[in-house]
C-alpha cells in the first residue's frame, strides 16, 4: 500500500510545511506518527487535510514521562522531523545526540526558514520573508509594481515541505547502506533558491532582464500570461515555442505577421495589448470550444475548489473524496505500489493509548 510501506516516520507537529511533508509520507504508505502537544492550538483547523492517513499521539515533551515515551518511539522509527527554532529540541533533551543514542540509524530532519546556522537562524519569519531573501519574490509580479506574494507555496511547501521529504528519503536510502542516521538541515531560503535554478541559468545566458514583468516567463511575453474573457473568467496561454504559437494563430485567425514578432521582446507589449482585447471578445466556453485539446498551450483558469470537475482531472482521478471532503489525491502515481489514503484526519491524540501500548 504505497512505496514507503514499512517505514515509520515521527512528525513533531508544527504548522504548514511540516504537516504537509508528513501527509506526503503517509500518502506513500509510511506509518506517520504525529506527536502533538496536549491541548488545543490557535492554528487548529476544523478540517486539516494535511493530517490525513496519520496516527496521532499527545505527549508533553517537557515532562519526564513524555520524553521517555518519545525516546521509546524513536527506537522504533526510521526518521523523525521537527520545525522548531534551532536549539529547542536540544533544550528538551531530545536533540540529535539524544535520539542517536537510542537509535543510531534514525534520520533526523530539521526544517526552518533560515536554516540551523547563520545570523538569522534564531529570528522569526514566514514564507514571504524566506522567498524575499532567496530572490524568488523579487521576480514575481507586474512591471512597475511591487512584487506579488504568490500564496505561501514557494517557501513553505516547495522549498520547505517538499525539500524536507526529499532530504529525508535521500538520508533513508543512505542509511540502508551505512547503517547510520544523520541530520538533514532544510532551509526554506535555500529550498526556494534551488527552485530558482532555471532563472539563474537564464540570467547567466543573458536571456533575463533584471526587472519584473518584461521577461519570457514572468508575464512580459504576450504568449505566456493570463487573460480575461468577455464573461469575466480567465484563461492561461503558454505558447512559448513557435510551433505552438502557430497553432494558436491558425485557430484564432491571427495574421501571420505575429510569427515574425513572436520572439522579439520589443514587440511584446503591443502584442499583449492586442491579445487582451482578442480574449475579451469571446466567453470562456467559446475559447474552450476553440482551443481545448489543441497544442496551443491553452487552459481555463479554474478556482482550486472546482479543479476536480475538469474532465482531465476526473479521468486521472486526480482528486478524491475523504469523509465528504474533496481533496488532491496522493501524488505521484506508481505502477505497482499504489498509494492510497488510509483514513481522514485523525483526532488529536486519538491513537495515544494504542501507540503507547505498542511501546510497552
């Protein structure tokens, strides 16, 4: 039931990207045990999809009994991860040294915004601060306007949670050979910097202007952007390559002179203004009837709560229903060890007695 079946991962529950990484492990079949503080938190959600498939245990890690139970749990686990500020787990007596003493093969994941070291390591921050320091935020937004906050996907989830999951899996594979665990230090600044590698390449190749909203992939090009339709909906066009733009030109009846101007940045503002008016001439349904299923690199812009209705997503079963809540299905897909969600979000502490019983 998933490629990570048989692995046990301890999640010291925090917010956002940590629970997301834990969900990824649970989706892939790992036994994820979420270690939670007793009592309610101000960040608790009525429905938290990131809690699906996990077991939950409440432990007071400041108490002797809680620490003892946590270390017993570590004896049975392959990896753990936490997202506290540097030094917090050490103050609790549950840092890498203490855990390694009871389980030398255990992989210890640590995810913070700034990383475990450096001048900012002990400073508070959030996604927007981390992607600001990495350079990612500077590149996002229209020309002549402040950068646009791209939700908290780049720092928290892409540069944080997914990098944590990748790092832990790498260390788990290495531990199979060496028999030794190690510490994985995940910085959201560095993770989001890694996501910007293509833009460093474009800059080094003199194919990226040092400003927002004038480049190939930041909305500057007429053939790569978003447009409003006559009925107030929106579409996305990504016809970068000439052969794909040619399909768009053929389907829409544009003049062939568009191809001559296609990759000339000096022409982009005027062409974008023209396309803005062209897209406003038809409804979303009209544009879908004309361009859906073609190589024009076109797609309707769907609200995330309606994405499951699209025929492509439905055909691939990209969304599932768990306890009456529509949500993204486990991804990626596997040909043999198919991931699946074992159950919806566990109530906080629901598995405390059973897990403690397993440790006796």
